């Protein structure tokens, strides 16, 4: 859906679409409470590219590649952040889901992404998480 059409929807309709997108993209890997927390913290008038990871190192690289972007922790109280370990960027994540909103504004466009790490132990058998 284009931004113009999305903005014509009511806040309730935008939240319903965002909830459905989060559930679909995460393949049911996020709990209802986690989805609600994301909805509560992100504005309903913006669209996000949703990127889901099941490996910590891929999540870390995905977030880090957006240089000079604003990053905001949305979900994950045990997320300790990024650290450099002998030339390699490492994320300190325990066992819960983590979501980071990344926003980069250039003179031509604005890019809004939501990077979500779902621990591999939450994957269903039919999913390929490892």
C-alpha cells in the first residue's frame, strides 16, 4: 500500500494493518503482548519496512549497516546494545525478542525500517530459523 492511501485510513485501520503485517512477517514468532508494545511505541502514521531475523549476528549487521540513521529500541528489555569484539560487531541479546526502529532521512527520501530479532527457540518446526 502506498503511503498516500495508508494515511487516508483511520488510526484504528492503520494499527490493524500494522498488527497483521507484524504477525505475518514474524510468522507468529511475536507474542500478542510484543506486537501491542510495538504498536504502542511506533507512530501509526508511518509505514515501516519490516525485517525479521532469527540469528543474532544477522540482526546486528542489518541494524548496523544503516549508518548515520536514528536507531531506537522498541522491544527487548534485555538488549544490551552493540559492542566491537576484535573487529567484529556483536549484539548483546539474551533470549527475548528485540525490535529496533531505524530511520534515515536523506534529501531525497526517508527510510523507516523495523528490525526484529526472534530467538531461534521460538521457531515452529516448519520454519527454517537456523
